[in-house]
C-alpha cells in the first residue's frame, strides 16, 4: 500500500461525526465539584462579614500569598459579630497555588474558593486582590471583575461546602450541616456520601440547631433509621 495506506486512513474518517475540539471560550468542559478557583470572602445571612481577622489563613499559606491584618470592631458600627474583623485582606494570585489550606484553617468559613479560575491580567496590580474585590456583594454573590470569565454555577458548591461537611473525609459528617448560612445562599445542602450511591440529603428546614434531622423519642428519624 505504501503512502496510499495513509490516505486510506484519512478517507475513512470523511463523513464520520467526530468532535475532538471544544470551541473555547464559547464552550467549556464541565468542572468537577471540588475544583479550587478564585477565593471569595463570605458574609452571614444578616450581612455581617464572616472574617474575624485572625490571620490563620495567612499563617498556614505555603505560598505566602495572603496578607491579613485584623482590627477591633467599631462599637457603634461592627463589621463582624466578633471582637475583631479583617481590616486588610489581600491575595496575590501570582503566587497562589490554590491548595485550599486557607479554607481548611478558617474557623468561621469566611474564605472559600469558587470554581472560577480563568484570569486575564493586564498588569501585576490586578493580580493582587484586595478585600473590596474579595468580599461578596450585598446580594451575597462574588464580585465579577472585568478580567474574570465567570460562568453559571461556578459560585456554587464552594470548597467550604465540601470542607465543612466532610473534614478529612470523615464519613460521620456526611449529610450533616456543620456551618452557618451564607448571604445569598442560606444554609447550603450537606454533601452526600462518597460510596457512589445517590444519598438523599436532609432538607435544611428539617435540621435542628446542631445540623441533625428530626428524630422521635427513640432517636429514629422519619424513615425509621437511627436509634440508640
């Protein structure tokens, strides 16, 4: 056959419906739930900021890309429910490796990572995000800056949603709400199990103050499960 054999391979593909290229950026491949992207600083449902300026995120960051300075809350107009709040908060995305350790360290679930990771900086200053750019808006949604390519759903199921429901993969936390509600989202539904089965999460309205579902006097839930 010689070189004609090579042409035969090509001719066999003519007419076949094949798609090997995604028309990016018009189309994007779906992102996994646990993708680590751009950070956001969240607020409680009453609008108060969750960050208390403890600086634990900066201390644990292996890339040293986070700079935080806390300050005392003004008595007449507090920013957060605690004694202190994050007065200065900066993240340098030229250094960030999106390891998510800052999310793990945060005691109030103030900092989370969205699934948006596509930046297009035109200068180095844009890569250093300030608190004004990181804190969610009055509707609880992340700020969408001109050089970011946000798509629907990239602010959902953030890393705090994953971390708070199953820290270190502990199965005892599956299906249990273990964190406070967020402005714009309320109480996020708990993560399902990791055994491959479709677990039905308890609706937030059925959870008590400790994040557990309704049980009867014998400790059984509405489906008869549980008990002592």
